[in-house]
C-alpha cells in the first residue's frame, strides 16, 4: 500500500455510515473491488468466511488505534461473559468524518458512479448474504473452478448459509443488471 | 543441496541487502545482511530437526511424520527471504503501486520469494528431488496445510524469529533481543494440539512447559523490546521516511511523464518508478547497492531551476551524507493524529508533501489463540506457541501471565517526521500546537 491508502478504508466506512462487524467490512471491500472501485486492498484469499484481505484486517487495527475510526464492542450475551463472543461496530470518528468524506475518493473505473451509491446497496444486506455473494464472485472470477462447478463448490463451502443463497444470487444478478458487475 | 542453493545468483544477491534496512545509520554495527540471516535460519531449523530426531518417536511424539519433509523445511528456511527488496521492509513500504499488474503480481516480499523460488531455484530443488511447490507452500502465509512443517518457517517461534532476534540484538549492540536459544531447543518436542472449534488433532511444535516456560517468556519479551527499542527506533524510522519520500518524489516526477525518470537511472528502476509491473529478472536487479548508487547519482544532479529536482537532490544528499534526521513528533492522542492527517490532505499536491511523513507501526509481540476475540474471528491465530503440561498441549498464554499480558497490548507507535528546514511547514505545525 502507498500513501493515503489506509484512509481509503475509512472512506468506505464513512460511505456506509457504520459497519457491523469485520466480516461484513471485508466482504463490502471485496464486493466494491468487484464493482469496479479501485481499492488498494488486492490481497484477497478465501478464508473461513469467504474473501479475506490481511491488509484490510491490519489497516482496521491501525485506524482504530490511531483514533481515525471508532470500534464499539457489544457482548453477544452479557451473562455468558466475553468468551461467548462480541459484535463489533465501526464508524469514522466525529473529528475526522468531514475531512475523510471530502478529501478521499475511491474512483469507479467501470462507470462514473459514486461510492455512496454502491455502499447504499451493500450496507443493509445481511452479513450472510454478502458472504455468499462475495464467495460466489471470488470462485467465478479467480477461475479456481470450471464455471459449471461453482455451484457445487459454493454449496460445499457455504452449505451452512444455504438460507441466504436466494438473496445472495438475487443480489449478484441485480448488480449485473445495473451494470456494477461484468 | 544447500551448497547448490547458496550458489544460485538470486541467493547471493542477499549479500547486498541489509537485514535492518537503514538501521546502520543509528546502530553502527547493524551492517549484517539477509544472506547471513538466511544461513542462520537454516542452521537453527537444522538444530530443531536434529533435536526432535534425537528424541525419537513415542506415543505422543511423532517425529516420523517430519522426516520426509526435512529437505523441504531446510530449503524453505534458507530461501524464505529471497524476495526481499532493497533495504528490506523499507522498499516494500516505499514502492509505488504498479499500473495494471497481472493477477498473480506479488504484493509483498513473500510473494516475490514464491515467484523467485519457482523461477530461479526450481531446477536445483528438483535435481535434489525436492518439489519447489512444497517449499513455496511452507513459506506462503495463505497455505494452512502441514502446520507442523510450517512451524519451523512461519510461526511465532520459528527459526526465522529465533535467528533475527539474536542476530539483530548482537549486531546492534543491544541486549534486549537475547534469550536462551539452547534451552528452548532442548525442550522442543512434537505434541498433539486441537484448534478451537474443531475436533481435528494436529501435530505441532511444542515446548515442555516445566522446562521452557521462562525461556519462552524471555523470548516473547525480547521481541517486544526489540520492536520498541530497535526496529521502530525514531532515528532509523526518520531516515526510512526520508528514503520513502525520495522514491515517492521520483515516482511523482515520472507520473507526469513516464520517460522523465531523473537521470541517470537504470532501466529496471525507471520501469519501477513509472509504475510498470516488474518481472523476476527486473526485480532481482534491485538491491541496496543499486539503490545507493542511484541515490548517489541523484545527489550529484544539477537541478537547474526545477524545484522538484532541487528537492530530490537535497534529500538524496541528506541520506548519503547522513545529515540531520527529520524532526520527530510522537502522535500519542487522536487529536494529534487528526492534525497529521489534515497536514497530509493540505499538502497532497505540493512539494511540502514530500518533506514530512506520518509514520505508523502496529503489531503484537505475541498473538494469542483468542486473537480477535469475536464472531468476526476470520483469521484465527493458528500459530500460537504451545507448551506441554501434564501431557497436554496448551497455548502459552494460558500458562503464563506475562505472555497473556503481552498478547493483549499491541505495540502502536505513531509519529510525524518533518524537515525542520521547511520554515513554512514548521510554522504550520507550530500553529497546530504540535511543537512549541
């Protein structure tokens, strides 16, 4: 990554308003890159929850500890203690919100459409939907598998999220029809 | 096999890359090379394997699964750094992003190592009946198979870390990085572990808790101290910021016209500055010597009335002559970070933007098994250090309060470096209340 790149992640969070969770953040950044936004985060590999970028994870830590973004943590089960897991929320700090919003833009190479427009499509989707949609696109784009085997592989990898498949497929189709995806 | 690998020119290139980048401008003894470090990693990996072999097999200690991987582990130990660019990690941070790189274009030095091993060492490895892909798999951070063999090369207590802590500590003359290598190796064994949320039994490198716990604590503390006292030393980082600004400015000059790299400039370097993707042969031409030579040439330029070339020449002289480093402000509050980001925005399009740097270092000296403790646990740390207590392998942080404490506090160091001779910039920083 080069200069200012880390602040582009803050710009994505700003465009989403806030993001509930790191998995959702990872999937949104991946889908934005598939939608033609030129992000500096290109090191995506497949992990337990679909496409994952070590750079996005690292940059999130850096921005949090610098105070550029705010990480709010809520225990999923207050009674069970921290081992039960937590839900993380991310937003840009109030002090830097305007600066980030006005000075850092992610350009969309495919068409002249705004980051806000893209994020408005993605931010309200359930994490499971984004995970399935991002994994599907990753399998298709990276040509890891023959096209006719994507369904089979997706079923194998994301079978536990089958209830999200219909919405994820519809999302991918909508993005294609609207010209966001090739 | 090892001697044949050492003789490959791509390995000899590591003689010309300093292990600690520009740290020799701060620590006079830090002149050691990636070449010497690579031999050291090979040596420690060999000692680890020999120790386990001497222990032999037992019910809970299965060395036999490692023996077929011995040559691959040793080759990976030797070759793990062949992808490093000039000045080690500095070059990675300074490199301009290439335009339209192919999908498999390496993003970091590990990626270059994989590419270089395939292209330049593949034949030698094959001649010694070692599959280059197995060696690449041991180095790759994304390959999660064969964790036991990877523990030697890419874990929190691998041969790489053991060598660099001791070597860097010795060569910088700081005692912080010392730990009891002999005792750690003596207590090494293979144990069976279980990754959280899985039933799979996975053999991993472990240490006997009763013998090694204090040596492991010492080792992790050594890493923490080396981060704060050596690797992120403000003077070293200030010169690294200067070098980064030199490369950024040269690349900025090329952004206007790809043919306009400051002369003289070797072809591969001009290609790099103009953001053209490099191939392996181009990349292997980059070493400290080559970059110093370019900087020396640029320090002698006659810039005429060109403001950008004038600044480039000044900065190159500053580095070559080891002038006064950038002045430093520690950014220890979000307010100060906000000022630094505002400065970056304000000077994005002018030359003053090449006269300061907002520098951030962030890492954990030890990542525990609950690293990122949330449902978002996407990259669960599967490389924790295991200690064997009562015949059961347990993550080190569960047996040591010292290790547990270190694993909870990241090393986050943020600074603003700036050229104290830029009076306008200094006045602006003063107006923001960052200096008096």
